[in-house]
């Protein structure tokens, strides 16, 4: 309407003149109004076209606003509370330094920690009751729409009581299967543990005498029995300083713990979730670097 000339209007819209003419024809037919009349001074809008102008301008403004990129997430100014469903290992070993680092530049952000349950994976992520699942071992079967990405690998070791004379400094896979075991109860409702899958590949099974909900309770059972426990090295090293237990090298066939980040595809590009994913990824890189520096040469 501003140009009042079909060719110039087409140029502004990056359309050909015939294309704009056809579009104008369809609009005239739809509205049953000529919209523009050719006069001595050029194309002039009809009263119907003039009435439409503010409505169309408002609609275009709303469309531009809706199509604009979402506002950047500002951790320094945010009061967002994130909910993480995590493993006992993440909460005990990694979460305290992770939170400490974040509060240095995002002082008003807070977190709630929940257990990883079947409901979290099937509904909690989709309904946004949980923002991210952190530290779960890699899974081949997850609910539709859920995104799983590798996050961090951790070496597994065995823990045995200091008085346990059945177990030496290392275990082969046959002896490993023969020993009594303590393990964490899997409440995620997913696949069998990678340890049991590994044993099954070698035609072996193990006897689990106790399934516990957290590592400290499981480690105390180990300290008072002749059972062994398989867990991430950094968690095991903590128990060596707390309880009468010692480290035992596990069978070389056992896979490493391959921890993941799990989120729902509906929210993966939402600025706050994208920021959370980024800071968790960067934290893992720094955490692994610290582990490498602490290894004996």
C-alpha cells in the first residue's frame, strides 16, 4: 500500500511482478473487493484496503515477534530452579563441585535432586517435572522423544572388606562371578546392568546377596561381610578412607561406566536447558582433566 505500484511493491517483497499480481487477484476474490483502483495519480487503496492496513500491520508485528529467536538465557540474573534426576554417584562425587562452580557466576540459580525412576524417564522429562537425567549408564532403549548423549566415562573397581582373605588384589572374571556381591538397586526400570550383561556373554552369572539404594549403605555391607561390590573408582576411594575396605582390580572384561545426559527433545533447544547441557558438558571436561592430573605417573 505504501508503494501504490505493483512493480515497486514486488521488488520490495522480492517477488516477480506477475507473482504479486496473481496474489493480489486471489486476495481481491477472497475479500470481494478491488482493494486498489488505478487513478490518474497511481494505484489508490479502497476504503476496505485502508481499513485492513492497521490490522495487517499488527499481524505482521506479532508474526515478527513470534519468529524472533528466543531471548538468551542469562545465568547471572536468573532465579531458575532446575530439577535433575541423578545417580547416587553424581550426587555424591560430582554435584558438590558442579554446584560450587555455578554459584560463582549464577548466584540465584538453584537445583532439586531426584531419583531416576521409570516415571522420570517416561513422563517426568516430557512433562518437564525434570529438566535432565544426569549420570545414568548408557541405555539402548529409552522412551520416544528422549535424547541421550554421552557425557563421561568412569573406571570401575571392586571393593572388598579389609579382612576378606578370599579376594586378593585383582579378580579374574571366573572368580568375580563366584564371589557374593552387593549392588545398587536399579530403580530406573531399564535394562539389566552392564556387569550382568558382560557376565552373560561369558556364560556366567553372579549371586547378589544385597541390593541397596545408596552407595554408603552398600559399602558398609561390604565392610562387614565377605561380599564384594563394583563401583566407580572415585566413589570407592572415598570409602577406603571411611571404612575398613580396600580396592580390588576388577576383571579386565568389565566395561567402563559410560554416563550420559538425557533430556527431552521438546526442550533441548530451550535457552535454559541448552545452557544447562552446555555447563554440564564443560564440567565433565574439567572433571576428567582433574582425574588425569591425579593419576600416578
